């Protein structure tokens, strides 16, 4: 394993600042990322140099093209888009570096200061570019089609297609510029306040002061008393900050409602669907299929679990409880790496080789240190660099699956980088495909290698719970957001009202097996997706159901000796990035997301696993 070298100075924010006892622990030698492939550190002179250079380049671009975009022929338009893309990518590199610094330690004042400073200066520099996509959308459809016959412009057709989907919702240049400039003191500022608050929360458990991330991890502890203590402590600390979390949530929702009104979006989710390049009817079909399946999935499974645990009713802190006989043995980091890369290699040696680069080149930060962002993510940064992965590794099976999940994102981002900055980003509806597929590969590899029937049963239960968390729980989150944002369009919500919405969707989705103590009404407050990316969450369910269908096709084709053909089509789908819509990407597999039967096929996989457990 590659040891991470310190950066320019011991106090520098970009390097491995975690104490040795966090890096080298019972979990093994956990990696920290090295961000020097972006910048050498927060005091790197290149940061200031790039900000100055990109501000000048933006101003020059503005002077060259403002007011003239509609007059450019195909070749000139391609040249202008190329210049625009290069500047936008430079600004994105700066922003990505600052965001990763902040994620590594959101409680450190210097991290927040650096992040805000870079965000503000990059926003100022980028404001000179705002006119360009607005003027592109003023080109007549027929005129643009004629220009796209130019070989120089043709490669940008997918980006222009997606850009023009915004035309009916585009505002005047002045308003678009105002919204851009105010974001750093609007949504972005409230998101930063949320992150700093969550990262700074401390709870006392068993006489020990712990972070929220550590407390959430203890909700999976085999000792029910430990789980209850953690659950009540989490609810207690969230309740103590209820005014702040309620203010943040109300403000974010109202800010969105105002922009939705100006852009003539009929529903709160419309903007997300448009950004995801997916039709409203497809999302509605997904939500309807999952909601109708609550009884045969979550309700049924958790009734089984309550009997296995010998409980008349489950408390909310029992949802992730280990089953009887499940020791959930500690898995060291080197073993987790071997499991995940081995599973990828069994599917595609090429994808495994890409995944190995994340371990070999310090692109992963796995240390669960104080101040670090909770959860996990894979940040694509920019195509001329590489992604970085953040997770908090606690040595459990669930952490191995998280590693497999985020590595799937990273591999996808590496493959899609060839499309360039403007077209590398995959719509959220397909962004979870590679990650969930990686989880499925890892799970199947572990399950196939297990010979003990009792252990196989426990592994199957683990997988079912992960799938319920990915599908049922995320659609419940989505329904919570729908109801909250719809109500916020007319009035501010009190904490009690938000809590009531939260408990309603939890009861509907999890079913009669659960009892919810009063403090659980505050658990909406720690979910970062509600703040950072409203309505993002349905993408997880979309991805899981899609992967269930894809994996079924893969197994069928592998049984007929055609696995290589499937791998080629799958890899091509990942390489496409954002150049194709979901319909075109799924067509080679014979799948149609607009068909209700497609979603039922994915949900049937979960139901089939539960059938096995019942038998």
C-alpha cells in the first residue's frame, strides 16, 4: 500500500493530518488522500495564479463573444465552446480542491475560510461566462441544426442538446447573473453552515465523546443497549440544534421555491428531473412502483427481523441491528481492498486495473477522524486530473460495500473523463449505476465463496437490508422532500411539522414492525442530501432497480458464454458519460425505464431474496 507523504508543511490543510493511531488501527493502515495532483497545498502560489489567469481569460472571452454568439458559424462556435470549456474546467479544479479540503475537516476554521474564499473568487471569475450559454440558447433551432453539420461543432451536439432543454426556463441575462453571484451567500453558504454544524456535533456515549458519524455507526452494534444509547443521544443532540436545522431547511426550501417560481417549474422536483435528463413520468413510475411494494418488501422483511430478534416490535435503533449469530467480524483494510478488487477483476480485469489506481496513488481518504464529513462520496474533480474517494472505514461488511460502491463511482468517472469537462458528467439517474453494480459484484463474489449455509443466510439478509436502504428508504426520503417542499411553497414549517412529515413517511415505508420514539422525529436533520442536492435521493433507487435488471441480464448472458459481450456494452455505457440519454444507454440491453414492468423486475429481485429467507 502506498504510504502518503506529507505536503508542503505539517500544518498544511491538503495533506494527511490524522494522528498515526487513527491511520494505523485495528482496521489496518488506512489511507488518506494526497490532493497534490490538484494543488500542492492551500498555500500553493498556483492557486492565486490560476484565479488571476482564469479571471483574465473569462474577461477576454466575454469581450470576444458577448452579443455575437448567434452570428458565429459552426467552426467559430466550436472554437468558442472549446475556450469556454477550458476556462470552466480550470475554475472547477479550484472549486474541487477547496471542497475536498473542507470535507477532510469541516470544523477547522481555516478550512472553511479557504473554501469560501476560493468559491467566491471562482464565482466572480465565472460570472463573465454566464452570457455564453444564454446566448447559445437564442440561436434558432434550424440554424443550430445547420451549424451542427460542421465536423468541428458536431462533437458538442450532446451538450448543446441538454443545454437547450433549459430554454423554456431561462431567465434574462441580468437575473441569471444575479443568481450566480448570490449563490455563494445563498444556498452555498447555508450548505456550508450545515456541514460545519454536523461535523462539529459531539455526543457522549459510554463516557466517551464521539462524533455523529461514530454514533451513527453504533446503531449497528450487536448490543441493543449500545444501539439505544446511540439512538437517543443522536436524537438528543439534533433536538438541541433544532432551531438551526429548521432554519437551514426552511431557508433552502424557500430559496428553491423562489427560483422554481421564476423559472416556471410546476413542481418542486421538476428542476431535478430536468437536470437528470429524465422525464417526469419515468420518476413517477419509479416512485409508484416502490411505494406499492412497501408491504411486500420492507414491511415483510422487518416483521421477519423482529421475530428473529425475539422482539414484539422493533425500535428505530433496531433497523440496522445484526441478526442473531451475526458476529460481523472485523475486516481489515487490506482484506477489504482484496475483496473489492477481486470482485471487479472477476467481471472485468480492465475495470479492476482502473480501481487499483485509487489505492496505489493515494486517491482515497478512509480515516474516520473528527471533523471529517460523514458518509462517503467520489468526487470527479476534473477530466485532466482524476477522482478522489472519501469514506469513513470502520471495518464492517457495510464499509466494504461502501468501498465497492464509491470505487464504482470513481471508475465510472475515470472512464467518462474522455468526453471532456462539458460532457463527462453522467445524469444522476445513471450516476448510481456503476456504484450499485460494483456493490452487487462484491456481494455476489463474497456469497459465492461462502460455504456455510448459516453464514450465507446472514449475508443474504445483509444484502436485503442494503437494498431496502437504497430503494425503500431513499424513496421515503424523496416523499419526505416532496411533502416538505410543497408545504414550504405556502408557509414556513415549524420543527413539529417537519417532524410529523418525517414520521409519516417512515411509518408508511417501514411498516407496522416499528415503534418510533419521540426523538426520532428529528432524524431528518442530519441527512445532507436534503440540503446539498434536493431530490437527489431517488437516483439511488433508480440505480438499484436498474442494476438488478442489468445484473440479471449479465448472469443470463454469462451462462450462455457471452459475458465478454455484456462487459463491452456495459463499459461503453460508462464511457458515454453525459453524451447519451438514459433511453439510448439502456437500449443495447433491451431495457426501457418508461415501462412499469422494468421497475417491477428490479423490485422482484429484492422480493425474491426475502422469499429465500422466509423459506
